[in-house]
C-alpha cells in the first residue's frame, strides 16, 4: 500500500477529469440530437478528421502548436496562484509586433536575421503586456483575472486601429492587413512534414517551462509564493520580482504564438489572427491542470478537435463552430470537476491512511536483575 500511495492521488485526479470529459461528451451528444445530427456518427467523423490520416494528423499538429504556447500563458502564473486569461491580447500584440518589425527593418536585415528578430519582438511585447497585469496585482492589488481580460480588450483595440490605420497596406481592400513580411521571411516546415516549426517551439517551450518550475530554485520559490504568500514573505523571497518574471515569461509564450502565426501562416497581421487561439489556450491549461508536460498532450487533442470542424461541417451539415459548443461543454465540466477533484483526493488519502498498518513496537522483555559483586571479608 505504501508503494502505491504516491500513484493514487494523480490517478484519482485523472479519473475525475475523465468523468468530466465523458459528461461533456454526453452534453454534446444531446445538443447534436436536438439539432438533428447522429451523435455517434459525428463523434466517429471527428476522430477521423482529427487523426484518421497523415493529412489529418499534420493538420491537428499545426493547430496544436499555438495552443501549447498560449496555454503556458495561463499555466505559468497559475503556479503562483494567479489566474491569467488575457492570452489573446498578448497573442495579437505579439503578431502585430512581428509584422511591424518586418516593416521597419525590411531591406536592412537579411532573412536569416530578420526572422528571429521578428519572433523575439513578438515575445517581448507579449511578455510586457502580461507582466503589466502581474505588476498591477502586486503593486496596486488589482485582480489579475480582471486586469488581464481588460488588457485583452485594450490590446484588441490597438491591434485593429494599427492594422486598419497607420500600418495598413493600401492594397489590402476587403481584408485590412499590414504589409506582407515577404516569402523570404516566412517560417518553414519541419523536415518531411507539412507542419511549421512553431510546433517545435511549442514543445521546447513546454519542456523548458516544466524544468524551470519543477527542477530549479526559481520554480520552487514561485511555487512557495503560490502556496503561501505569508510564508514566502517570512522567508524573504522577492515576491514582486518573481511575479513579474513569471508573468513576463507567460506573456512571452503567447506573444511568440502570435508572431509564429504571422511568420508561418498568415504572412501579415490581419483580423484572421483574432481567431480565439488565446482563449483556447486557457481551456488547454485548465484541462491539463496547469502542468507543462500535460499541455503537450491536451493541445494535440484540442488541435484535433479544431481540425475536425470542417469534416463535420461537410458530412453532417453542421456549422464549423459546432466544435466550439463541445469545447464550451468541456470547459464547463472541467471547472465543475475542480471541487470533486479535491474531495476525491481527500477521500483517497483517508482510505490509504486507514489501511497502512503501522507496526507496533515489540513488548519489553523480562527484566533481568543485575546484582553488584559482593566482596568477601578476610
């Protein structure tokens, strides 16, 4: 029992989340039946559209790449007890920064230099945007959930103003966008695959985040702050600096996702960049329970769900947004399961404690009287 005890808690958590996923599937099946679709046929086509062929797998991986990065924007601050949901704002401004960098340095830097500069610019702007939410929390006591969401609306307004105004390409009539970054500055695909290098960025970022938060003194200090702020203060930890760095890294991941979308998919900053990838990253982070390695798996599954939207639209005459209904049910059930996860963990801990036999100390043996040696008189 002692050897199995460390495995029971995570298995219990996974079990509760699987029940939540099943509940979301049931709700989505009811929705499909109401609108006149066959639920099991839709589910089968969703699996086929997500992972049924090499084309489907590569499509799912391409959609998973930005989700890995945007999910880190929520997962990293969560280790410090923060709930950041303004991922979409950092993504939009990161993509805009990449496109603006291409406009400023076009012709001055070669393609081999301009491309990484664009990606770095997107990461810096995204990091600064989310770090602002962390600073507002620490310096002014503003709730980071509200501030990050409001910062998203500010970022969206800036994005639309600049794309449709000062940075607009005059030739983009029906779809306002910035000037193209040029084919020479586009991010290529992984060798032998029709998937851009953004997937590699996402995988490396998740692994790096896991190592940072779980196997370094910095990550330990951040988790101490998230567990007990007063204890962190007593220990003399630099709470403000930790919060700014963690929020900055989180925003940098989302900003990099926006930059990757510009240099690998769109070729410019336009309204298509506002596709909900940041908010989908929030869902990925919650389903993965803020664990950086679990984000890799959940992002691929969520990318597959996104990729299956076109298939069910063609075969079942459903709108492409039908998969968004399923994601909504999934998010709702995962949030509702949080209470039951805690209860299940407590129940398992009590069950284990009741069955672990503590050996009793052996009874004392019979007392042996020791007499002092007698001395004989002469």
